[in-house]
C-alpha cells in the first residue's frame, strides 16, 4: 500500500475512533460529573474546571528521544536522527517545522488554559528551536505553566534573554554521566540565570546512596528540594532498603504510588478528564487512553472525559497522574510540580 493511502486510512481510523470516544463519554453516565464527584474533587475543580471557565488542560509532551547522555538504565535510543517509522525521527522539530507545531497549539488550545510538561530525551539541547518555542509560549496568554524535565547539561547562556516567568525545571542528576562539581556548578548557573527549579531528581545507586543527605542539605540551602530516585533491580522492583528510603523521604501518598505499594485501580481520577499525552511524532491522545490517538498537526482532538474516570491500572508512578486521584486533592494550582516541591521541602 502506498504511503499516501496508508496515511489516509490512518486519519480515517483516528477520526472514527475519536467520534466513538466522544459519543461514549458524552452519553455514558459512568463519566458524568455528578454531585458527589464535584464535592470530592471540589478544590481541584475550582482550578482546572472552574464554573465560569475556561478549563485548564494538562499536556504531557514527550518531545524527543534525542539526548546527550547515554545512561545505562535508559531504554531510549538517544540519537537525534534515529528512524522511528513513517519517515519520522526521534525529535519533534526534525519531524515537523516548529511553526507547524505552534500553529497547532494556537488552534487546539485557543479557548482553554494550558499547563505543559515537556520531557524527553533532553529538550533543552535544541538551542535553535527551544528558544523560539519558549518565547512563543511566553507570548501566548492561554499557556500558564511550562515544566521542562532536563539533565541540566545545556549552556545556560543560550536562554539568557528568555522570559522565564512561566517555566519550572525538574533537573535530574545522573552521577554516571557527569562529575559532581560540574552538576552543582550547572545548577547554580541555572538559578543565577533566573530559572526556577522545582526539584532535583537524584538517580541513586549503591555507590551514590551515601551522598544523598549531604546533597539534600546543600540543595535545600538553595531553596530546591532533592528527590530520591533509586534504580530498580533487574526484576523491575526496588530493593528493601530503597523502599525504606522512599518511605522516610517522600510524602506518604507519593511513597505509596511511586513504589507501587498502593494500587490506583478502581479509584476515580480526574487526569483523563483534563489531560492529553503527545509524542514527538505528533500522536496525541486523552490522558491514559492511547486508543483515542489522533495527529496533533492535522486532526481535531478527541474531547477529554467530562468527569472523573475509574482508573483501570494496577500501578501509577507518574506524579502528573496519581496526584489527580480522588482523595489526594493536591493540585490546587496549575503547577503540580511546584506543589510537590513544597511538600518535599516541608519534610524534615
């Protein structure tokens, strides 16, 4: 089958799938926001689905697999031009020009507010496109918050003149890829340049564990919390000592979900009613519902569920997702990472 016909078939399938889910969510009482739901999620609703509008959408954008690190525990391909099928590569802006991405953002989110999470790979090593993207996002009133997950290895001077008021960084320290003094110097330069760092995510191994409390105190003096991230063992589980480490250092709810100690299955969750997930190919779907996928650049987006959805998953370690579960009610601003940062800093 020729590529043109294949693409037409894909677009038709995506359109039909979107219509199906939109009709399903509109008509099924399972997904309607009822009085009890409005009450149990009331504080979160005030921010993300206010009565007078506009609603806030959370978009997790897996922008790239291109990364200047090659961590042994990472399964990504790392190379910028790695083939990813359909003549596409591993980086958003090599697949489609940045102006097309920006045009799609303006089209799809013109009547809502937007809280963005940009992750990878390492997004900020693309100096040319990221400066233009972040400048445009700063000028778009509908965008309220831009969180960027980064290894902090880029040249901070690239972003010297950038308005950083909407940006929050989650910086990960990979000791296998960078010397200690180099990482600390990079963090200080980033802070001095006006960036706000929500937290430092510290990849912990048996060799680096003893450094945790020293680093924690140092970063706390900078106003930045340190988050422990022990590596899983070969079976995909944390060691007993790592579990104890998590329990001591994390807020209780985060310990329970990040370690898989508690299952979200059967609990009501707002994430699918206010979020999308998108990759570097432009495939975008309702949060946690990949079957609703369409193309961001040339399709109408599927409507998120109108109310809380019962979680079908047995595990959820993603902060952006489990923090919208019923009973947690933490996300009372459009910046979930900042709220998590505050919770970490408040722990002794």
